[in-house]
C-alpha cells in the first residue's frame, strides 16, 4: 500500500507517468496500473489525461493531502518500530545545497561508508531555497543548507560555522593588493551565484549593514564550481564559502583578499519539517558532527 501512495505522489508532483517511473525506477506501465488501481479502489478519477499531459482533478488534489499525511505517518511508524532495531540504516536519503554537496558532504559520506559499507546514499543537490521546498513538499525528509533559518514550517539545527571570503585568481594581473575597503568592494568586477542561493542571500543581508547599495556584478552562475573556474581565467572576484575554496588556496589557484573591518559569518544547518523526528536523521547528523574536519 505504501508503494501505491509513493507512486501517486510522484505522478502528482511531476504531472507525468514517465517522469514518475524514472524517479521510482519502475516501468511506466507499472505506474499507470498503480494509478488505475487507486482510482478503482476509491471509485473516482484523480487525474485528467490530456493529449500531452496530465493534471490532478479536485478529488486528486484533496487525495494528495491525505497521501502526504499517510506517508509521513508511515515514516514515523517505521522510525519508531523498525529503525530502532538497526544499528546502522541501509539507506540515507537527503538533500544538500550545492556548496555543501560539493565541498562538505563527500568527505562525510566517504568516512561513513568506510565504517558502514552496506549503507547507500541518495543525495539531492540544489540551491538552499530549492532544498527547503523539497522538504516542505515532503519529497525529502531532511537536508543541509547554507541559507537563512527563518522559515516557520522548518526546524534548523546548527552544523558547522562558515565564513564567506572575497577571492580572486592568483593570476589576476590587474589587482595585486591583499586587502580592500568596503567602498572598494562595491567597484570590483564580481561573479556571483543565482537568486535562491544561500550564499547570495547571506551576502546581501550582510551588505545591508554597510554603505553599499549594489555590487558590480558582471556574471551570474549557478554553481560555486562554475564561479571558481571563471576566476581561474579572468581578473574578476567572487564572495565564496571558505569551505569551497580551501583546496584552491592550498594549490595556489585562488587567493583571499581581506575586506577591511568587514566579515561575513554564517552557519550551515541541518533542516527538516517542524516536529519531524527520525532515527536515521539523528544518526547521520551525529556522525557528521563528529567526523567532518576542516
């Protein structure tokens, strides 16, 4: 029964039998059969089939609310009566914002699997805003983000502290100073992350405390890795997580430029729905705290 509900939720989310099948690693006919079975069981139509798309009926929208509640309750039951018998979970599924997914999570899960090779991971990587939305939509149960901790429907636990620093390529031929004033920062040619990025949100919130009204942004890119690669080949600057550039500093590919009398500190957070409890989440969170070295 749980599997049927998961299929229904996937079809409703994607508005597609094909995409739901891809997400769940089952055939499209199996998805269609499950939806027909649910509609026959409840003697109603939950989806309108159009030529190139499908959409939820009013009954389908109402049923989705119940499906989300049922799946959440089943998850709580499993955590209470099944996972408490397991010393190590067999699958850990969560989301991580892109900076964390690229520069923090790999070290943690590599260490985890050395101790527990039977455990597999499924990790969704998006910007912080999108990870929070996936949690709210109950597509994932928890995540690690780098954004704000103000959403009322989410609970946040501090993980590790981060600092956003100004960096440029070591081959930047136009600027050789090791520090800048806050006013000079506003004039530097910058590359920055997209709207919705936790890093971007923190930067602009902090800049509200200064005289800077706008930054001289020349290029916007959707990942920290793309920004770093741009810096290697240009005379531009970027404000990036120290966790994301630590190896580049060691390899002398990037350098930090101090901003006088100005710092941007923040926390990375474990995030889940308010009131959500999970033995798996607690287990992994504890391991991450004890095993991430920076």
